[in-house]
C-alpha cells in the first residue's frame, strides 16, 4: 500500500488526497485517515481515479447510508 499524501487546497477549505486507489476495497486504517482529512478540511479531492459505478457505491457506502435520488435516470453501466 502506498502512503497517503494530503495537500491542503487553499488556506480556508479543502484538501487533495493522493496515494489512494478508490477502485479497491480500502482498509479501515486508510478510510479512517480519509475521513479525518474530510473532518479537518471540510472538502476532499481525489484526482485521476477510474471508478466503475460499483467502485463508487462501495466507497460511498463507507460514509453511511445512501439516499438514492429517484428523480434522475441511472447512468450508463450502473
């Protein structure tokens, strides 16, 4: 596993997280660090991720229950 890299995006809000592949099932330790970064910075960015709809859902479910919006069509491949 590579080391997580956290770069603050600006003086007031946000951080970019690198060294993480969101297409795999993350360990509890890695997700805990991601969550803590969100708490500290209020907004997080991940660049150059190639996620399938299932990958995206798996990562989203780590944050809590998902509220599916029934007013929008599903994207292709989901």
